[in-house]
C-alpha cells in the first residue's frame, strides 16, 4: 500500500503540534504522539481536519475533488446527493476558470453555492495516521461563494496583485449519534498575494465561530493558531495554483466565451 500521508495530512499534523506547543509553552518539545491526551488529540485533530478540508473547498472555491486518492470516491460509488453536489461544484469551477483563462470583463461577478459532504470513512482516513478515529458521522457543509471578476483577472494578469476576498460564511452539519446533529458556523476573509499569475502568500483571517462548546473550543484553538502562525498558508497557495493550472485544464473545453 502506498503512502497516503500527503502534504495536506502532514500539515494537519503540524497544526496540532503548534496548538499543543501553545497550550504547554514551558513543557518539553512536543510531537504528535505526546502533545495532548488521546481524547483531546481526537477532538482537536478532528476539528483541524474539518477546518482544513473546508478551506480546500472554498479557497480556491469549487475545486471539485481533493487531490488525495486516499479519500476520493469513484464516480460510480457516489450517491445521487453526492453527484448533485459534484455537478454544482463543477458549474462553479467552470465559471471561475472562465474568468481566469478568458480574462474578459464581461459576464458579471461569480456567485455560486458550494456544497460538500464527507462520509465518516473519508474523514477517518484523513486522521488515521495519528492513530485516532473520527468521533462523529457524516459532515455536510455549505459555503456561498462571491468573487469579483475583475479581481480574478487581475490576479493572473498583473505582475503583482493582492486579492482580498469577501467574508465567507460556512455552515456545516455534523452527524452525531448520541447528542443529535450539530451545526457549526464560521467565517473567514481570505487575502491572497499573486506574482506573475501565481499565488505566493495567503492568509485566511478567521473570524466568528458558532458551534457546540467542545467543538467550538477545539476549532477556535485551530483557527487562532492559524491566525497567529499562518500554518495553512502553504496548503492554500498550493491548492490555488493547482486549481488555476490543473483543475481549470480539466474543464477547458467547457469554458464559455473562448
């Protein structure tokens, strides 16, 4: 079996160690296995995985499927609901790629609703290397996407450009067997630096979080750590450049206004 511990998974582990170091600043150097108790490791890492997975869907928006083959589902295995979500993300991807590739100001700004569900087994796969299991069930998230067309064009056409996206508000429903489904809401306002058509720097600028107490505490720690250390930057930059180059290639024959 090949190595499934890809860049995104390693990043999630590094975030956990950043958080643990922040929680115990005077303790000995920490590793993933010694950072926190098993229960809190499970809770925090699960929340971090959720945060990182959501970011991958919103920044860049509508990246249809993740790059990790370990968690990607085959089209024939998707439920009707998952297929509908996938097609909606594809429509959004086509609209964004058209602005990047055609660079025409006509057509108005991009507005779409990104919906993404993760099965329990997919989420468990993301964190299995840390020897913890996903403590909840399926997660379904919705993120309304608003992108200025002229901002996308400038990002790939000007020598240097800093794009500040509108505040994104994400709503997630997390299935829980014992306590009933939980709703999680959070906000972030991404800022991305482009040079010669490539993303080079990024910050998420996390804002308000609404969630059940334990989940909120874990997510707040993860997002506060990212606000301080910007540990998600490399993943965001990598995903944006992959989207512009490779994901847009996947739909190049479907772009309007070519």
